[in-house]
């Protein structure tokens, strides 16, 4: 968790300097992204909120995304991760939306993805999504890896211009 907090501190400094904000929609990282971002003193200056969108019911209740909004889209996919990131950004009025959705383990998910599979997305002034496969059934280590990958992506996209 200390590695996540160190990355969150770097992101927090960037966001505060620019007057930017972030909101989170995470699934298989189970709240670790939000926890890392909130562990940084002064988080209220940049963190607007987050949700652990672990089930279809949570998707509807927390993100206001009905079944129709995800028609033809499966969870644990890059398009779904991007939809979550965009929705988090829009619902909170944040500069950046960050999302993660996958299968932490020890088994895969109902969609055929193996344990250690996740998709991460960022929506904001720039957008990007990618898929990570750890190849591990270790649930906790995957959760950490998923959160780490999400923080790496947002750090890459918020990197100051040289």
C-alpha cells in the first residue's frame, strides 16, 4: 500500500498545482485507488469522490448506468472501463475520471477472463485505456497490481510537458 500512496502523493501534487480534480470508479481493486488518493493530506482539494462498482446493482445505483447503457458491452473490457471513467468524471464534474474493472482471483470472472485480468481507463483532457494480465491467482496481489496500474496510467497522462 505504501507504493500506492507514494504514487498518489505525486498525483495529488500535480492535481493541486493545476487546480484539477479526480473521481474514481473501481471494481476489482476494491477501493484501494480511493484509499491511496485519500491517504494524502489535503485530498479534499482534488478528490471529489469514488465508487466501488463491483456488481451490476452497484453500477446502476452508484453510477446511474442502467442495463441499456452497457448493451453489447461486457464488464472487464476496455470499452466498459472507459464508460466508467467517463461517467465518474461527468457525474462528479471532475477534470479526470479513473476506472478499473477486472477479475482479482483466485478464479476468473463469468466473462471468461482469467484471474489477474483488468482493464484500466482514464477520461479527461486526454483518454486512454489498457488491459493488464498479471497471470496470478493471488487476489490481494492482483488488487494491488490493478490499483498500481491505474495510478501509473493517470500519472503518465498528467505528466508535465517537458
